C-alpha cells in the first residue's frame, strides 16, 4: 500500500509539507483551505484526493470538479493533473470545460473517476441545470453528475465575484437535500474570508484548514514563506507600450461610435 508521502514524491520528486500530509490524512469534507500563495494548494488537494481514491476510501468521491475563474488557470491545472496522473499510472481521466473546449468523455462514462476542470460559468450553470453551450435536453445529465459523488474544489475564490456566493448556496443545497455519496466543497485561497461563505441555508461558516505554528518550523516551507521579494521600477518601455495600447483602444472606440451614429 503506497503512502501519501510516497505518492507525492513519485509525482513531484519533493517531500510533502506537513500540512499536505495532514490534509491527506483527513476525511474529505467541506472546508476552507486557506494557505499562502505558492505553498502547494493545488498539489495538496488533487494528490490527497487521488491517494484516498486509489486506496478505496469511502469518503473519496468518484469525480473532482475543479472550478476556476479564468481560462488560463484552467489550462495550467489541466496540464498539471494530466502530468501527475500519467506518472502515477492511475485510471483517472481529465476533462476540460470552458468556452470553445468542452470534452464529453466524463459524461459518456460516468462510472469512471474523472477530474473535470473548468471555468465557473460552465460548471455552475450545469450544476444549476442550465448548462451553457449544450442542448437543454442534456441539462439533467450534467446536473445529476455534478451534484452527486463529486468533490467540488473552488480555487482562487477571491477572483470569482458572484460565483463565490453561488458556490456557497449550491453547497448548502447539497447539504440540505442530500446527495448520492459524498459531495463536499472545498474553497481555496490565501485570502478568503470565511464570513463570505455564509448563506441563508448555511448560517455557519465552513471550518478553516490553515497552517499551524509547527508547519512554519518545517525548513522548506519556512524558507519559501520568508523569501525576500524584490520590487523594482518598471522600465520606460513598459509605460510607452501601455500608453500606445490605450491610444489604440480609444481610437477603436471612437471609430465604433462614429459608425453607430452614421
């Protein structure tokens, strides 16, 4: 039986931080993961789920729904997930859901474990039974698959805007009306305020998982968090480029307004 530490080293060639091992040892449940930027939140949550899933733990949902506010973040996360799964040789698929790129294999084979990475508009609309960029006759299929036997991971929630409140209310509905198997939500950010996740149906804020004093004693993490950050004034070229872009945009808008009046 492979330990989480062994799995983590196989994938990253690094020793996991104490908090990452502690997270992997806990039951998968709704919580806030408030960890500083650059400290490995993505690896912590994806590899912890993969480990518990591969060990057959009953708390590990069949699917992970990784929800992000921006397309570029989706692309980065998909690449990482595929690389890690390939190294582990696990029978887990990875699907992308964003405008212009909608993969459907996870829907065709709902019995298979999958990581579904997408933008919040595509994922929340499907969880609300109003899926963007799909036939309305298929809405119930995605509605059922994304509200049962799933681990929702909402990352970079400080950029989600109204999507954050939507995620909290959906989590409250799943808790209130119950689901098939485990279907928790984990919100990840270095700065998230737990009070923002309260709703009419969920008056209590989720528990917060964050670094403990003993975590900061780990040399590698301590060195990362206390590394000096250098700030320098941008060269004049940057200002010139930005000014040129502003002029181009203003000219374009002016031409559009003239065309409208004509």
